C-alpha cells in the first residue's frame, strides 16, 4: 500500500521518505480517505516489532482485500492524472508545506 502511495506522489513530482507524511498528504493533497493505510501501517508495526499478537485467517484476508482495494484506487488515480492536474497538485502541495 505504501509503495503505491509513493508511486502516486512520485507521479506528481513529490519524493517522500516519511511514511506518516505520505499518508497525511494522501488526505490533504488528494482528498483520499487514508484510514485503511493508517490501519495497515499500525498492523504492520504491531506484527513486525511486537511478539504479543494473535493472527486470524479472517484478519489476514481482510487486510489483503483492503490492500487490493487501496492499490486499485492508487493506480486509478495515477492513470487519470493529467498534466494540468499535476500542476494544480504541485501548487496545492507548496501551500500545504508552507
């Protein structure tokens, strides 16, 4: 999910090396709901760095579905971006980070 978000940012000319900032930009710059990627990030951190967790097949299947839907959305947005959209988004980005 994070890498498809990075692809979207790169398409607009933004290089981000910060997961949280990238996720915030998804909402502020593109107006796209970022709750699923926030949850996925939390899940990844919990599973990668902590040993006290349980894992159910249903949870894994839900996370995979969420990732597939999220990635499809990112690819759709990337595909539909036009040069004019990129120019507007860069201007909006400058205002956001000011």
